C-alpha cells in the first residue's frame, strides 16, 4: 500500500487506486497525510475543506468523510500495513509507517543524496527522488489556502532537488543534461532566478554561450516587465561568467568584431563563425494530447517541398495552428540540420508585438553569433541573418503573425530554407509577394474531438461516457482550445462527470465562462482577435451576434448593423480574413457557434434584433411576390417597421423558392427569436411569410410553427392574421391526415375573416375547408363551399383567389360525377388565366381536369387528347404533380401497346415526386 501526495492525492494498492470519491474527501486525506501520526484538529480540517464560512453541518460532513475513508482503508486491508484512522478527542490521527508516504520517501532520498561523497551516487538518488513525482502536488484536492500552501512548500522542495540534481550532473561533467533539465523547469518558473542562473551556467559550460546570454536577457526583460526589478546577485554573476566565456572553447575561437563604421553601405557583414557544438533549436516542446490532423500534416509536407518555400498556416483562434506546426516541425527535424528557429510574433496577445529586429537578434544568438558581433542596425542584423541562412538547411517558424510586413522582414531567403508562418489572418500580401502556400486549419471532426478529450482525460473515462463525450465535442464545436479547457476542468474536478459538464455547457449563457480557465480560454482568444479589427469590421461583428439565424448575406449583415450592403460585404471580407466568419457559399456567411456566443456578448445597438427581424419580414414578402406573382400580399408591414436600406431582389419563382429552401432554418430561428422577445407582430409575419414554401412542402411538419404564429397573432389582436394562419394550418393538418383536428381551425377561419372584412381571406378559408370536407367524404358539401368562395373572391375583385376556388370546385364536381358542371367550371377558370397570368402548373391542372370531365361525359377521344396535352406539358416544365395526375387518368382508359409506355412515364414522374417530398 502506498499513499501519494506528489501528484494526484491517492491510495495505491495491489489491485489499483482506491476510489476516494469527491475532492473534499481527498482534501481531508491530504490534510491527514501532511501530518502523519499527529492529531489533526477538526478546526484544521475545516479550514482545509472550506475557504469561506463553512456550512453549519461542517463537522457532520467531516465525520461522514472520515467514516467513508475508514471503510475504504479497511476494505483494502490497511491494517496489515499498520495503517489506522482513529479519533482522538476533537481530532483525527492517521497512524501509519511514514515509509508508505511518497512525500516522506522523497525527502529521505534527497537528504541521503546530499550526504553522498560520490557525485554519481548523488545523481542516482536525486533521480530516484524526483521520479516519485507524478504531477503537481495535491492534485485533485480542494484548493483551500492551507492545502495550497502545503502544495507550494512541496513544490519548493522539488525545485530545490532539481537544482541539486543539475549541480550533480555538472560535477560529473554532464552539462548538456543539466541544461536540458534546468531549461524545462526555468521555462515553467521564469521568475525563479536561481533556476535561470543555474541554467545560464549549465549552458555556458555545455559550450552554448549564445543560448546562455540569450536566456539571461529573456529573464532580465521578464523581471522588469513583471516585477519591475533588476536581476539579483546570483543571476548577475552567472551572466558575468557567460559574458567572459569562462570554460567556453567556442568563445576563444571567435575573431574580434569589425567596427560598425567599416561596413560598406548596403553590404552584408562578414559572417562570423558559429558555435559548432550543436545546431540551433528554439522549438517549443511537442504539444501534449495532440491528435488527428493527418490531412493538415500531409498538406504541410506538400507545401514545404521545393525551393525556399513559405508556408502559411491559417485558421481561427483556438483551432490549434501552433500545435500543428510544432508537431510537424518535431516530426521533420532531421530535414533541417542547419537549425530549427521559432519566434512568437505575438500578433494576437495582450503583450506588445515583437519587433522584427528583436527576433533577428534572437535568431542570430541561436545560430552561434556572439552578442558583440551582432550589428547595431536592424538592416545590418537582417543582412547577417540572411547570409548565415544562405547555405544552411534551416526551418524558421514564425508564429502568430499579425500581418505580412513583419514576416517579410524575417524570411531567411536561403534556397534550402523553409519558412512556416501561422496567423489568424489570411495574409494575402504574403501570398502575393512571396508565393506563400496556404494550409487552412479548421475545427476537428467528432471522432478526433473525442480522441483529444481521451488523450487528456484517459480512454477509460471517455469510453465510460461516450455519448456525453460526443455531446461535449459538439458543444465545443470541435475547437481544440475549447476541448482542452473542457478537459482541464474535468481533470481539475475528477468527481465531475462528463454528462454533468455537458449539461452545464448546454446553457448558452454560461458556456463561454465555462470554457475559460485562468487567463486561457475561448473568450480570451477571441478578444485578442477582435481587438485587432478595424472599427467598421468590429461594429459589424458585434451586431452579427444579434442576428438570430445561423447564416447571413450582405443584406442581412447590413440590416442588423444599420449600414448598407456594400459596407457590410467589405466588413464580412475582413472578418473572414480574421477567421471570425466563414464563407459557406457566395454571399452566404456563417459564424462558429462559440464565436456567435462571444459576439452576442459585445455591445450593440438595442434595435439590432428588430432591424434583423424586419429585414427578414420584408425579404420574405419580396420572395412571396416572386414565387406567386400577382397574388395579393399575405400581410401588411408593421406600422413601426425598421425598413432596411436595401434587400435582395428575386427575378423569378425559381430564384425565390431557392431562397426559401436555403433560408428555411433562418426564418424559423427568426420567428423563435421574435417570439422569445415578445415581438408578436413580427412572429406571425415571419411564419406567414413562409407560405409559398409551406404550400410546396406541405408534409414537412409545419404544424408546431403555425401554432406559434397563431398564438402570436392572437396576442397581437390581428383578426385577419388569425384567419389566414388558421386556414393555412387547417390545410396542413388536412394534408397530414388529421382532418377532424383541421376542421376546428378551418371552420373558425372564414368567420374571423368575415369579422375582419377580408373577403379574400374568407374565400381562401372556404376553399381549404372544402378540402377537409372532401377528405371526410362530402364532395357535394365541399363543392358548395368552393362555389361560395368563388363568389366572394369575384365580389372582392380578387381573380387569383377566384381562379383557385374554381379549380377546386372543378375537382369536387369531378368527384361527384357532375361532368358537365365540371367542364363549365374549367372554362370559367381558364377565362381568368390571362387576367392572373396563371403559372404553367395552374394551366396544366385545368387542362387535365377538362380531360377528366370529357372522359366522364363519354368523349374519350377529346378527353384523352386533353390529358396527353397536360401530361406532355407537365413533363416539359418539370411539374411532376401534374404529370402524375394526367398520366394516372390516362392509365384508366388507355389499352394496348401504349399502356406500358404510359405506365413507365407515370412511374418515373411518381418517383421524382416522392423523392422531392
């Protein structure tokens, strides 16, 4: 049995870790293990488990955790190891052999190593002691002040052991190993001067003087920026040693620098000898938890082939550009024996951008140029860098580039050099000037997203909640940064299930807050991107967050931002270049879900949503006018409409219907947003504006949406709107086979229309009522309703609705076998064709109806001729409904050899009709 504090708080047995449960119980165990064999008062345990005022039943909670720990230890046979958790007055004692505790063994080994006369033996003992560490001390425990202080004390002991091990390495002459060990720790603890001082000395004694000097200057700048202090004595003395070149054979081989004045104007300076011991390597460590990206890695392989290629890796904030490039660089390090240079240009950071001259100086130091040999002028330093790179096989990674100009100043130019640039912007200038080869990086797919979570959380934990893991990946939108923050939260709260976190993330109002950890997260990354936008693009971005749909065109973007389409389009282009929006199709843009949530939290005009809704209403009316030309407008605009400056125009029905298809989801979301905001006059208009699509796609579940519109119309007190929505809803329910339910709506619709004085709406409602009556087997009653509808429409001067009523009257008369009446009604309807500019489909249906009437009257020749005419015309214009009806009627009377041909035509039209619906 082993008790661990150096990493996750845990108890390890022969059969695995004990299931300690929630963080509070781990915290209690940690508090007891920090003072083994000593009484720990309940008050001290309370302080360890709660930061602020403890709950009234804190003592009972502690007793419960103690009881559970006793059971766990007893079940694991702790007594055989001399382990016992006992109560002692108002305190608890964990009695145990201290050798079972990793923290005790660590301190013992460090003490033994310090007493060794042999440096080699000391190295072995320090290594054994540090191997006990499995991560940050007290991981998984509650972050109360006492436990954080204890964790910090343990970390101090670890860092001291690291410095002692590095010193022992130095005593046995293994300076490169000392430098490697110290560099990792100094990078993690950049303000600990003792670590940096030891690293500088180790680098110097390993023959890497330029790296040693560079590390001093990094540390000096950081101390000044973060603490406002100069280096202390220890760090200054280490710098002095490196500056003198004590013990550095390379320093003595370097020739003295030529005076700056001796350089001819515009000439490249003489290339000094570089340190020969090893090639430069400034790459960050290989990213942990990296997964997938096979296509992008292959694209990088292709893009970096050829002579002096410049490769441009672009993508939105948090998509993993840096991780991808660093992973690729480490995989391909053998290709670049001349060195691996890396610089973060900080184009999207809270800190100021790095000056190119500073980067060039860092590169020269890494390539072995002594500080005193680096030219003072930026131009001279750049020339020296290009000269050194000319004959090397060098990789230069320029991360987070803010624009093309800084990159152009840092290109090495050697024929065998490869430059890889990452940026949140597309940098078209770099593509134009240096033929940069783009490698776009997008979000991860579901499988890779789940795999990234598993890489951090462990396969077992993710596999146990596979569905919740998929939901988390979906809520994170496949964005690697969001996924890593999610994994960090789950790691920090091991008692939290994936399902619980996915439930929390489902709340849009909290999602971005949950996707931030300390100063890292989606909001922080997006804030830095947005901060670099021009004012006009930033204005449009903030207002896009108020748009209720998932896609916008330039007209919608202009409406919500209160600008014009040309200005909006230019702003969308800038936002796309910054990877804040994505062009999904020509003049169709979308935002990642998390980006939309961030934009929604930015400041925008209070009327932005209303402008967006009214733009959609006005556009829907224009589409309806194009889809059903000449028909009356289905509703008037609101009196307080925020009319957009310009809307999309539709040249023909096909274009309008294509818009309806593409914007169906957006219209539905707009109606939902209007309903949620209590904008009833907009809600029902947005739904009713869909009527051409509803008529075309009647069996696609419109009832709930129409129900929402009906409630909004009632709340708005608009009788005309209620009548039209009831008529449309009743017709949809009839087509769905819910006829009794439809009748309640259809019988109310004409009554409301009459009260509103809208005879056209009354006529339409009666036509729809007739369809329900016919479905119930009452064609004669249905015919009477249609006859009344035709008279109402005629009196209202509405030939469009009159013609519609006459056509349906014809259908009911045919069902009743009133052949002559049907033929007369067809003629009356056809007389209106020129008045209403009837569509080809409307004309075809009347021709087919005439053919059926003639067949009923016994005139087979004339009847089949009309039906053939209708079938041919329907097939010619792609009107499958008409073709099915006409060919179906023909199949009932035609015999002989033609029957097979007609049946094949009918079946093809029917298949097309069914595939469309």
